[in-house]
C-alpha cells in the first residue's frame, strides 16, 4: 500500500502544480484537466486508505465514493462534466479555479 500511496501522492502533486502553472498562463483547458486529475488522485488515495484498493476506472471510483464517501462524491460528480467538456469546449478561468479549489478542499477533507 505504501508504494501505491506514494505514487498517487506524487501524481497529485504533479498534476496540481502543473495545473497552477497552466492557470497562471491562461491555459484553462489544461488547468481544468490537470486539476480534475489531481482530484481523481486524491480520491484514489482516500479510497486506498479506507478500502484497501485503487479504483481501475472513473466508474469504479464514482461507485465507491457514492456508496461510502458521499461528501467527496458530490464534489467529484459536479466536477466530472467540466473535465469531460475540456476535451471539446473552451474552459474559462472560473471553471479552472473551481476545480483548483475543489482539489484543495478534498485534500483538506482527507487530511493530506
């Protein structure tokens, strides 16, 4: 578990820091994508700590969160469409900031 945990934590830090860089450069699609990936990594850390597994897909992650960790699920469920839309639409600064703040909030919830 320690190796998986460390990989997920390192991934979170990388996604989040590059998300901040993208946000500062006005690259809002990239920032949105990276902040959501940071959120997913945090969710996987939380699930690993509490359930002993790392979800293999978004579907499995959402199912576990909805069944057992509703507070986090509500955040991720609201944010996922922004991530999906970032592939086909132009994201704006407000959306990127929302996902950044949600990543920070989830980080606080899970105690990292």
